C-alpha cells in the first residue's frame, strides 16, 4: 500500500493535532492534551521557536491519515551542550513500518538539509516538555505531562535505525509505603541543621515565586544530560499552564539561612479530567464529566525538584522528599515522581529509600545522519 508524505503548514495544524485522538480512541489509558494547547505550542510564533525551527509531516494511506512526525532543531540545546543535533517528536503512527519509515525519512531529510549530524527523540518538543517514549509500564494511565504510546512504537523506531541513548525512570509511592530506617535517621540528622525553614509557595505572588524557582531549577539541573535552561518567558508559560491546578500542599521552598536553596512542585494528576474532555472544551457534557473527575483525583505527580549546588551537602534533597511524602502524598494517597535519569544513582537511592518503587520507563533514541 503506497504511502504519501505531506509537509504540514500552520494553517493545516488541525489535522496534525487531531490525528492521535483517532488513533487512540479505543485505548483505555492514552490521554490527549487540550488541542488548543498543542496548537499553541506548535505554532511558529510560540516563544519556544525563537530558538528553534521545525517541520511537520503527515503520512497518508489511500488518502487517510496514517501517521505524523515533527522534525526540529533546538538551537538553545545545541548551544548549551555544544552539539549539532536535531530532534524528532510528536511521533504517532499506525502499526505499519512502511508508514513509519516514510515519516522518519522525511524528518531526517529535512534535518540533514539543515546540516545537523544526528537526530534524537522523541522530544515534544524538549526536555522541559513531554519527553521520551514509554517502553515499560503500559498497564495504567500516565501521569500529567508524561508520554503514553502504543508498545509497537519502539519496534518502529528501532527498525528505522535508532538506538537507545538514555532511559528516564518514573517511581510510584502510596501513602502506606514506608521510609527505610536509614532514610529516617539521615533525614532527621539533616533537618536538625541550623537555619533551615520550609514554606509553601505564595500563589498570590506567582511571578516573584516563579523567578525563585527558575533560578534554582536552572542551577540544580545545569549539568544533567539533555537539560536546557528555562528562559523567563518559558517559565512564564509554565506558570500560566499550572496556576489553575497547582495546590499549596503540592509546593515547597526550602530556605537555608534565609536564602532559597531548594524547592519542589507536585500537581494533581489532571489526566483524569483531560481524559473526559477528549481534547476540547466545546462539549458541555464532557466538561461536566471532567469536573466530576477533577473532584475525585487522589493522585499527583512531582514534576519539579531542585537543590542549588552550593547547598547540596546539607541533605536538603532528603528533607524535601520527606516533606513531599508527609504533606503531599498524604493528601493525594499516591504520587508519581518523574522523571529521573537512569544513571542518577544518588537521587534514585534516596527515592527508593523513601518508599518509592520503579513504575515506568521512558527511552530516548538517537541516530547518526
């Protein structure tokens, strides 16, 4: 069956955005983001594309949509990491290698024409957004802002010549799971340190609080694989997305001697509500079902945690993790901590000792051009 590939313009974004809703319409776990939010992110005038460029492709079989892919160059990433790579993202496809091969060829040809030497992904569109391909943990709904995909995607991607470059891990904890004795002892010793105070974010002064978070986050993650610093405008976009759903009990800033040293942000798993909305706010019945689902949410996701490097020898990360469990998970019953680089042994050790267990695995692939 012949495959036709067509590059999509901004005026044709609807078809690109709508495709996965049809592909996954019978899947019990997949959750689509609001279509308007996806279109806003993909539009060329989004702040992200001030340091990047992209091309969108759709595949058709017998005139019907069969797949999609985004090819992109993230100049901020390449400048920060001194690399010359491109990325692919928003990959969705029927289980047909002739379609996926054609999509990857289109993306790779475009990236090759831009002079990059390799392609990595999936990135939708960066490590500060939805990142990676689910390769283990298909039996439950994903946490908010985490990917979910059919299990056959990995085979299609690997068939196109991509190999694993890094795995990202998600961990799960319920309010009934226990801290290890060692964790309790070490954390208690660290908490006795002088000058340490913890407070909730002031949600009435989010602009100032967001800048505190951004500064710690950018310093804390500076040396992590694949990280790209958040600009002030990008942080403002994050705040706009989260301000309606973040709850005080899901936030914390730790100050050492009056100086902000660490933080965390956990948010309710809004995917329960998004599942009911089916990508749109146009249907009143869907909105009512989403509001009902929102009221019943009992799980959360820890989406950001950071400790400024100059404070790392004081056990602040352990204090923050214990605080999440004591005052966050206790409210929501259970939570996912994601994502963590597979080789970040120190953080993983602390997460496991606080009672978490691995739950899902996500993979980044790469291919030389």
